C-alpha cells in the first residue's frame, strides 16, 4: 500500500476541495494507493494525538464546488516555527520539522502534496531539502506566484470583486457618490486591476504603483459636473500614497507573521477630503467574501487539473517540484525556482495597457511614473 498525505496551508481559497477530490479520484484508479489528509496544514501531524483523515472517494464526493477545505487550514506557525509559550508568558517558536518528518516516515507516507501559496511552498522547499518527498500545488487568490500562468481561486476572487463593482455602480450613480471598493491581493494588484477593467471602474490603485492623490482627485472631479456624477475606485488593500505607507494593523494572534492589511479605502477618502474633493464618498471593504463560497467553473477546472497532475507526479516520484500551468500544458517546476520571484503587476503588462487604454486612472503619471 502506498500513501499520499494532502496538506492545505495558508489562507483558504475557492478550489481547495476540488484539488483534494481530484487527487483522491485519480488515486482511486490505481491499485494500492491510499490518500490521507492532515488537519489544519501540518498541525494534524504535529499534534498529539495526530489528526489525520482518510480521504476515500466516498469522503470527497461532491466537494468540488464547496468553498473552504474539508481538512482545514492555518496561516499561523508551522513545522519550522511552532509557537511555544515562554516562562514569562510571551510566545516564542521552535523548529519541529525533523520530528515531523520522522512522524510522516513512521506513518508510511510515500508522498506529501502541499497545497498552498508562496509561504506554504517555501515550507515545502525547506522540507524537501530535509528529505521529505513533497509536491507543491499553487493556491492563492492573490495570483502572486510567477512560475505558473494562474493559481486557482484567483478568478473566483476577481468574479466576486467585479460583482461588487457592478452593484456599487448603481448605488453610486443614484446618489452622485464616489465608491471606493477595497479588495484583497496583499502586495499584488491583480484582483484590483482585473475587477477594475471588468467592472468599468474609473480609478484603480494597486501596491505596485504608489499613487499621487492629486491625480486621483483630478480624475474623479472630471466625472462630476455641478456636483452631479459618480465614480468607482477599486483600491487594492496594499495600495499606498506615494508619500505614505501601506495601511495595516498589528496582529497579536499567536504565530501570525503576516501584515494584516486593510483600511486603504477609508484612508483614501480622508486624503481626498483633505485635498478638497467635495462629492460624497463611501467605502466598501470586500475582505474575506472574496475567499469564501463556491469556486467558479474556471477554478474548478484548474483545481481538477492541478490535482490530477499532482497525483501523477507523486506516482513518478517527481518530488521537490510544484505543479504549474503553462498554457496549454501542466508541467512541474522545481519548488526552489517557484518561490524565487513573486508575480507583481508591471507597467509593461498587457492588462495595464488595456486599463489605461480604457481611461482608467492608476493614480500615476504614465509619462513620468
Ligand atoms: O493571501 C491571501 C489573502 O486573502 C490576502 O489577499 C490577504 O491579505 C490575506 O490573505 C488575509 O489573511 P487572513 O486570512 O489572515 O486575514
């Protein structure tokens, strides 16, 4: 009997269950493969007693359109930084990776499929270097991994953000208001840029291009005549004023190391008021709505393709690699290359040219960026 252990790590993302189901369904076509899932990323292996779920075709039946992950996830701690309470009550971290690898070997696991974003794939690479037979599957709504054409979950997030823009246009127009829609994406502006183009926004602010508030104000003012008009601004959570910083909160959740971004919508409205912009303004923060619920068909298909490919890589022993979509093929790329460079929006990107061609302001002077 050969065993695969599936792990879902980092923030949840529409399509995770579809990948799990695809691995299990593909494995069930081969003799002697058993698929297991570790609960809450690698925590399930590290906990005493362990929490491991057997994933049979019966268990994964019909989960391809369910949001979230049936084996749970976490974006805190992990095998290399397991939170421990110090005697003085503060929290520290210990490296439990060797112990975890021993446990996985003892469980008779032949391959680990780690479904996660850049942070999780970094962990995959470190575990691979220590001898774990691991395969990565790229997951992130942010689309910030450069070694694959797309990551599942991203298009669903874009769809949700676009629906929000569509809805806010009608209320903005009715009230002669400006709406600022704050979307996720961390340090990458892909969700914002796609939703701005699809939804017909007037302004799109993204982390890669720190904005000039006067240019934003000018663009919005041009949309109003004698106080009548409306506009929608899509602002990525990591966007920032060229003279300022990203807006974030300090997070005291144990083991959480990310910046908790959020608040740019409100800040932008404050800056516009200070710059003398008169019309009424409101902000809508989409937050985790962009990650919940059913994956759209595109993401289900991509997830299914990733899952089948990941299992076939496991059968071949193609470890230390990540599944990657390079249209029209599904290939495997070394994890160490996959984590090298993030996928950020650049000025020469085709979608930037489309956006500016449509007259969407990015809050920057394109002749002097
Ligand atoms: O990376 C995915 C993501 O949803 C980002 O877009 C966002 O900044 C972050 O995760 C939110 O994380 P959390 O679930 O910890 O609030």
